[in-house]
C-alpha cells in the first residue's frame, strides 16, 4: 500500500505570531547567544569539539562546585541523566534508599527498582522537607549503598534544604548520594564536594536556561570507583558512563554527540560563569521573593509553607470553584504567558529559573496572572499585586 504524503501547515501558521513567554516549570526562555549556538552544526569529533567539551567540563566544575573530573553528558532529557546516574550505580541486589517528596524523586526510585535495586522509600509528607534524623534511622536499619534525593521537587514545589546534612550522613554510612538538581542547578546553592554528594544530575531547560535534550551528570571519585568497578556490563549501552568517557574524556566516538545542543549548553553555562553564582543566586532569590509576595498581595495562597518552599518554581493554590487547566489555558490564549498546571496537587506553578527571573518578565506575568483570575470571575487585586512586586524589586537591574 502506498502512503500518500500528508498536508501539513507551515510552522508560522501553527506558532503564535508573538512568542509565548515561558513562565512554567520548564522549558524556560533562552538567551539570544544560546539560540544562536543552537542553530549551528559542527563536526562532533575533532579539535573544535574537544575544546568546547573541555570548557563545558570546567564550567560544570564551577557550577556543580566540584573538583571531580568525572563529568559526563548525555543526549537526552533530564530523565536520561537521572537514569545514567542510577543505572550506573545500582544493579541487581543493590540496597537503595529513595527519599520521595513527589513525582520526580519517585521517578528516581522507580529507576532504581528497574535497575534491580532493593529499594526502600522514605515518603516525605507533602509540603515538607526531608528530616535528616529520619534518614539516619533508615541508614542504621538498612545500610544502603545508594541514596537518591531531589533538591527541588518541581512537581509540588518543595525544597529539601538539608542536603548538606544528608551528604554528611551518606559519607558516615559509606553510601553514594545521588542528587537530582534538574530544576535547581544555578538557581540556589549546591556544593557537590563540600556536601559530600556523589552524583549530581541536571538538564538543560530549567535553571541553566538552555534547550531541552542535553543533560549532564557529575560523579564524585567515590561514585566513579563504584561505576568503574562494576561487575558485568551495563545493559543500556547508550547510558553507559564508562563508554561516555570515550567522548567526554577521550575526544573519540561513543555516539554522535548532540552538537547544536552542546554548543547551546556551552553558551548557557558561559553566561552563568559571567554572571557568577553569587549574583545569580541573589537574582533568583530576589525575583522569587517578589513573585511570592505579589501573589499573596493579589489575594492568592502559596501552596508550600515558607520553611519548605522552593524558590525556583512557585506553587499557587487554585481557589475552590476554579480549575487549574482553565487558568493555564486562559493566561496562554489571552496574555501569551505560559504557566504550568500540576501532576496532582491543586496548584498552578510559575517558574523562577534562569531567564524567567527578569524584572520585565515578572511584571508581565503578575499582570497576566492577576487579570486571568479577574477574567474568570474570581476577584484579585491586580494594582496591589503589581505595587508589591515593585516594592520588592525596585532598583533591581535584572
Ligand atoms: C524537569 C525535572 C526532571 C525531568 O526532566 P526531563 O527533562 O523532563 O526529563 C527531573 N527532575 C526534576 C527535579 C525536574 O524538575
């Protein structure tokens, strides 16, 4: 049978004339330098690529705060980097403690089970950070070889702010600590070496403000020894961290690297280095504080109490009688601002990652967000919300 060719619309008939402002839970807006780099294709091997990979690794060392040389990338989403970390450290019979705050941290547990691990879950109550003393109890009971945890649980907007304490416990009990920092990397402090973290996972499209599809994992010396001394071959050839070093450390072929995405990531990381981590964290804190205050001033409620609240993605409780999907769809169609719904909790989410944390983006978003509630018949005080945003952000040059 012959398949006839389809009639397709050109992209300019599908995409809106004015780009949507991406203020959801990722992907986030990308800087011009990242967009330009993403439009280039070069040889995936050779001197130029080797130099670019060298710079990506040294910038990653700064952004992860690690001296470990064991930084590798993967052509794939943040989830591929999660799987690369988990599958290389967990095999049949490995005892794993998975700290689960929600959707993404549970995905790490699921991956550990699929890798053959014997997985114990520590389920943290909604809207709370994990308590290190509970982790200690479980470490004493089960002596895990691997611990998985998320820094920021994007799905319900909670933060685990005691990673340092958990890292110290991992060191004391000789376990490898795997941290998912897909959402949070470069938005708030994470000190891989000082906090004794053994694997840090990140994606491109969130805190780093690059494109989706190219991700990084950094392994500590301790984790790398475990990866390297593994008995038997990893079943997933593409995710094999040892094979990845052919490209990431040897300048030779593993698979064809996502060249454009790597160039984009290089530019995104270069911008992080230019800004400095200190200034970047300050910008994120200030902008997120402005967002949170103005939402409360509008008359809406933040989902997570301050002590466990993630700054990088902010969850707003949907008032009863309103529907989260309707809010997201209205703000997108009428104000060309994209925000995120949720995977369960009664919230909508606004991101504060990378380029989302700019004063002009915040003013447009709060105006659009407040107006959406008024349009849908739920009264909020837009002028007061805008004023409180200005009060927090005035004189901020971001
Ligand atoms: C977005 C996200 C992921 C998954 O990233 P993908 O690129 O969608 O695979 C994992 N963990 C956290 C914390 C995230 O925010």
